[in-house]
C-alpha cells in the first residue's frame, strides 16, 4: 500500500524479462482500487491526484533507489468505474500529473465521464507534446471474453467517447476483444466543475474540427473503426461512426457545424444523434435566429424504428423515455426566424420533429423575448400560416401568435400532445450568434388534470432514464463472492424473511407449447412442480413465550395455484396420474452454511390457504368497472385478482419450526418491514420526482441459476438472490422505478409517471384459480433491472426505509423490468370522476367497499390477539 493512501491503492512492479537485473527497466503501476472490492478505491481519495502520485514515487524510490521514470513514466489503473465512483475518478484523470504515461480504466458503466476528463487535463495538450503512450479501457468486465461484445449498447458497456481523448494518446493497436469499442462519438464540454456540471461549452467550430479529425485526419485510428468485420479478408475502410452524442455539451441541435465530405458516408445521414435532456423534462429549444448551417436533415429516421433518429438523454445519463401515444407536453421551442426565409425555416422544423418523432408532441411557434428585451419573432403568426402546413401525425398541438392553440388534424389520435400552453417567460432561453443555447428560466408544464394523489399532482422536472435492458450479467446470489461488494442490512433482513417454496403435485406436467403431457425417458409421467419464493408475513405468539409453531407465509397466487386445498385428501386421489408426490418443500440460504437448507413439510404440516386476493372490491362483487387512462369508455372486468396469497403452516414441534424458519421469531420479536395503510401508500407518499429519483428498491428471491438476459442468478442453482447484477459494487442503492412510458399513467401535467403502470396496457397473463379464469387489474409497479427468472415469483420488494413496496410476479423481458403488485393502493379517479385505480389494502383492510383482508381473516378466526404483525411494539 501507499503511505497515507491505504484505502486508495497500491504500487505494482513489473520486472523486464530482457533485463531483470536492471532496475531502470522496471515499470510501475499505481493500482487504484481492486476488482469487486469496495473497501478500497478512488472514492476514498480525499487528497489531490498529484499528492497520490508523489507518495507513490516516494515509495518506489525508497524500495528501489535506481528506479527511473524519465522515459517510461508511471502507470495508473483505476478499478470499479461506475455511477458511484465516476465523478471521483474523473476528477483524478482531470488533474493527474504529466508523469503518468499509461492509463488503464476498468469500466462497468456506459458513461464516458472518466475517459473524457483527459481532455480537460492541461498536462496532456492536444498538440501531442506529452501524449499518453497507452490508454486501455476495459468494459463489460464480468462477461467472459468468449461471450463479450463491447459494441452492444447496454448499461455495463462503454460505447461512446469524445474523439479528442485520442489527440492525447499515441496511436496503438489495442486488442478490441478486451477494450471498449466506440459506436458513438460523444462531444463533451470543454470545462466542467468537480460535480461534472458544464462551465464552458465546446463551440460549434470546435465540433466541426472534431468531425474533421475523426473522418479525415485520423480516419485510420483503430479507435474510430468501430467493430472489426468478422471476415479477416475484409479490411475496415476508414472511420465511419454514424452515431453522435452532444448531450454533455448543453446542445439540442448540431446546426452551424460544418460536416466534412465523408468518403464512405452511405446516405449522408447519421443513424443516432443524442441531445441534452429535455428542459424540465418537456422542452427542446431550436434556435433559428442564428442558423447558418442547417444539419437537421442529416439525421436518419423512420416512423416506428426506435433505433434511428434523435434521442434525448436523461439527467442521469441514460436515454429519456419516449413520449408515447397519449397526453404529453413535450414540445419543440422554436426561437426566432432565420435569414433563409419562411419555407426553409418550416423545413428545418419538420426535419427536427420528424427525426425526434419518439419525443416531440407539440411545437411552440410564439414570439420569444430574452432577458435583454430582444424580441425573436417567428414567421408563423396567424392561423392560416399554421393551418396551411401538413403537420406529421406525431404532432398534437401547435402554439402560435398571441397564445393561440391549433390542433393538428393529422394527429395520430385525439389524445396526442397537450393543448395546455407552456410558460413563455422572458429570459428562459439565452441564445448567441454562435448557435449556443443556455437555460436560465424555469419552464413549468401546464396543469391539465385534477387527480389529488401526490404522485399524480406533482411536476417531474428531471425524468429518469428509459428502463434498462440488454444486461447479460446474472443476478448476484448471496452465497457467491460477488455479494460481498453489494451486501447491506436490508438484503440481510430480506434473506431472513424469505425462502424458496416448492409445490409438488400429483398432476402431470404439460408442455406449454404443444399442450401435450410430458413423459421422462422411461415413459413415466413427469410431475407438475411449481417453484417460487415465499416470505414470513406473520406468526402466532405463544402465551408462555415458547417458540411459535404457527407461521403465515406470503407468495404469489400463481405459485400455489395447484396446492391441495384439503390436506385430508393429500395423496389420496386415485384418478391422478402420479402417486405420492404431493407435498410442500422449503429451501433456504443461511449465511455461513455452504449448502442450502432443505425442509419438507410433513402431511400434518401441509399449508392451509387463508387468503387470496380475488374479487375483494365492491363488497365482494365479482365484477368491477375501470377506465384506462386516455380512453373515454368505461369497461367491466369479471373475476379480478392481485397476485397475492397467504398460507398458514403449523409445525409439528418447536424444533421443526426453529429449523424451518432459522429461528426467525427469536431474532425478530417485532416486525422489521412496515405495511403502510392507504393514506401512507406509495402514490400518496411520493411525488413524481421522488419516484423518478428513487434508487433504493430492494428485493431478494430464489430465481433459477443461468442466463442473465432472462433473469438468472450466478449461483448455478436456486439460492437467495438479490436484484443487483454481477459487476455492481454499489452497496448503498438497490434499483430505481422502471420508466416504461408505454405502460405508465400520466400525471396532472401530462407527464408519464416512472414505474406506475396501468396493468391493462401491458396485456398481463390471466390465472386459472379454482377452475375459473381471473384477470390482473389496477396498477402494478415497474422495478428497473429486477426481473428474476422462474422461481423468483413471490419475492418481497421493500424500499430503503423498510416500507413494503409489493410482491414480484413477473417481468418484461425486453427491458428486464419487474412487475410488482402493490399490497395497498389509494383510489385514483380522472377529471370525469371515472376510476383509474381502485383503492384497497390487502393487509390492513380499509378500502372503500373492500370485502376481505388478512387482518379481517385474523379477526374472523379469533387469532388477531396472537398476531406478531399486529401486536408488536
């Protein structure tokens, strides 16, 4: 270790194979952090980069007085670069002294902040007078080389970089099976502060020079070649990056940039262009007043193709969620008029909104006053000017003249966009004659709804990223080394509460595709066995203080749908194809035990179903009415359910209860997790911005081992597994709510609420329960990057304050998001008084017209007084 920097890193010495006895030939690398170890690293560097390097040199020369840094300099390797450590690592790279000649970055992140920081380091000027001799950027660290594809965009891959980084690095021939592959060129700011905030933008002239450097001057650099063709006989024909990212430079267009004549630029258009986040989540400014070079036609697009066109980043560096096909206040703010004339300006506007078809739903053509009193007039002041234009079907409304609103007759549907005028306060935007735009004012969306729920009646200024997907890293099981880097108290408590449940039946398994019975290789029928996750909800306290024997477990209804309802008939039905297989097993991961603990219930212990969340509204009616937001017609639903059930297990002896529960009741004399009532439920407690920012949702279940893309764990079997991926070293956070705009409710300001889904929009699967078909309904929460594979169903989800969020029942494969049924929800009605979300509380009861709850069952069966859940202090 380095004196004074024990928690930061150490010095590694490499002896020359050719001159092992010559200390001057030795090479030295400062290794900052260690793989998957959060106890040391760049996040603990409280001093300057220069002082760390000086301390390392002092140690080297103390150990090896003849060490020589004159030519080779010193190397630096930084481990565990991710969202948690990124700013600290960037500040180091920005200020490291010129004696550093080799830089290695271990990246499990899709943000180029750390690599791009080299541009701001004055010790490495762009003229090549003091270049790095080597820059290695390793990415997607936990994927084996044989399976690695660094060119794929996903959360653990770095795919973009500012080309100016390589003006400070000698040309090399890196092995790109290991190194990052850049599919996107990213223009960063010329200067940022220590938090990453832009201080000085990169000018449009500089961007022109950057493009010239990439496509003409340095076209043969390996770093700009993208993927190497599979065939060895095919040679890269020069630089051909087709994606550009201007989001880190406060840009909402790249006009006034001179694009060079690119020899192999096939159709003259870029495939993807990324801009800065929409201002306050809704506005994209377009300065026509200072437009000289129009590049809006240089972006390829096709309606329906979500892999082409203009994209906007979110504040956290991801991609913002699309606007969807309903209410949205997202708009293009046109500023001024160019000298080219009305027709050319119109074409520029149409080019922009067409390429940004996923995001822009309205256009603001009103005059604008800046904070100096300058008036920027547009050429579209009268209704005849606006109505004469054939606007694309992705646009709902156009604002023009003296706060007038025109509804586009070509709009895809009647609900598209928003007629609510956005604010037009003077000085909100500041534009200059170089094409730069800055934001000084506060743009607020208009209030268009009246839902009183806190989550609905609040503005979202900084929407979260669109839900992540394409993460092939498996989830982390608690009995694997990767868990050490992410462990925390909440996961520990979840592990105490949870276990795998296996429902063995005497029924024959059916192939879900062919619908035919399944037989094994010997011709014997294969039994239907259901796997899931269950967790302790309650237990009955004893009068004498002995260890309780009666426990209540919660899980999904679909996990126990085939459980025998009458233990008297257990394994006694002569008509079933399989004999003596019926039973229940629990399996539990115990910290400190190598093997998973297995516990088979005896026949006398077979569970009793005490609660299932079916037909519990309107005083037990089997039919309810509901309205899908954005649709006028109220619909009826017969046989509805939330995927939540409770079973009661009474163990034969105290010893068996202790072993099965790992002495849970001894450890937890009071409940650790809180089941909030309707007034304190998520939609009443959190604002839309709270939901957008929140990253502390935790879950632990028992999914099968296997493929990370489909939600498998890294244990190779069904062990306790958390909703963190291999490669994560963040022990402070869990997961955020998943921003899937196609499923989400719209708030009173026309904004999509992250993670709050209308289940009817997702076409969820029904459930056969006791011979009837039941349908999912109401809201369901979306949890980012938490979609466990089979076996994870029934997982308990909690937040960072130990509030229960809900119960996991399934996922969306393409976004890897989890569907979580809330156990409590307020009633939410639209402005017509129609019910969007029914209110209920499955644990405490109290919803209007609610016919049953767990508490009510305890009261009816005269066991409420014994309840640990309801009678603990």
